[in-house]
C-alpha cells in the first residue's frame, strides 16, 4: 500500500482519497483500508481518474461483487454491470432521498459513480449520513424504529422491462434500522418509493411516516454535497446513507455518470 491519504470533506460525512489510481490493480491492504474508510466516512471521492469500462468495474469490485442493475435498458451493452445514469430517453434525476436497490435480498454495500460527462454547473449528488440521523432521533423513536421492517419491491417506473419485473419485483423485507457490518453502528434504512409498506401499518400510514422521518432527519449538518468534476469517482455507502441527484442544470448539456452497485450483506439489526 503506497501513498494512500484520506482527507475529511465535511464534519459529518465524506472524505477525499488521494494516492490511488483506480485504473491499476488494488492490493489487499489498500482494499482493506478503502473499505474501512468507506465504513467510517460513508462517501469517498477520488478525483482525476481515467478508466475504461473494464477498469471501472474492476475498481468498483473493491467494495463488493458487482450486482446486475434492474433497469437493464440503461445497462452498457458490452459491460452490463455498468448502468448509465443520464437524463435522456425517459430517465429523470432521482431527486428524492433514497438508498439503492432495497428490493434485493442482499442490497448493495456501495453505489459507485464515475463522472464521464458533467454539466458546467448544477447536477450535483447529495449524500446524507443516516447513522447520524439515527443518533439524533429521540430515544423512544430509536427504540420504535428498531422494531419496524419495510416490504420492498420495484418503484413503479413505467418503462421497467417485463424480464426485470419478473426477476426483481418480488417482496423483500428489511429492517428499518440496520447495523453496519464493518463499523458496527446503527443507521436508518429505507427507500421511500420501494418500501410498499411498513409491516403492520397501512401503505398510506407507512408513506406518511417515512416522509415525516425524512423531513425531520435530513438536515444540512449531515449532508455532503458533491459537485462533480469529470473523472471523479464517488463511492456511497448504501448501508448507512441516503442520496439524491440534483436536476438543477441546463438540460441541453449532457450529464453522464457510470454506475456500478457492489453487493453487500443482508441487512440485520444486532
Ligand atoms: Fe440512487
């Protein structure tokens, strides 16, 4: 392991990683250090990377095995583990707070994004520390949340392919508070559009409660806002954060990110 340096970007969440060229093989000590850093800082930024699709998939696999993404119409033809995030052909910016692919039994440990085409201003990505959000809740609400689980399915995008629907639109139950397998701490965990209901509550009451939680939990003090530069790699820890895109850019300009999701553990509360 040579030259790895980690610099905090925000008091609550986010760190910049220097001294790592993601186009090269990553040795075992560096992999361990990066996974520890992700668990601690929850969002890692690598600047000035220059990656082929194959190098990118290899680099993202430092954080777990790449998982196939369920909007397969957006997957790169020759490299189907890479999803293309671009706001054309019907894709809209995911502007609501969420964590990715909660409809999977083993949802991603990390979402890895690579900035390929970046608009001249706007179009950033925000990441919220849901470990800090949990810690800030009143004790009785922490205790209540720890008893709740969500039932997750695909969020009703109308352009989902039938084949993806068959494979991935199957109910999966996850706890609303999960223990981080590396860091050992607890975080609030749900995707408001994929959670069809909280077990034991009606869909309407579930939605209302989750929206109310988001409103109360996500405050500027626990959010890192990433302003993209071409060549950035942003790694988001999906086990203890929520994120959102910002559509506040000139849509005549192109914004293209490559996305790989790296498989994690089945969420548990211990
Ligand atoms: Fe996302």
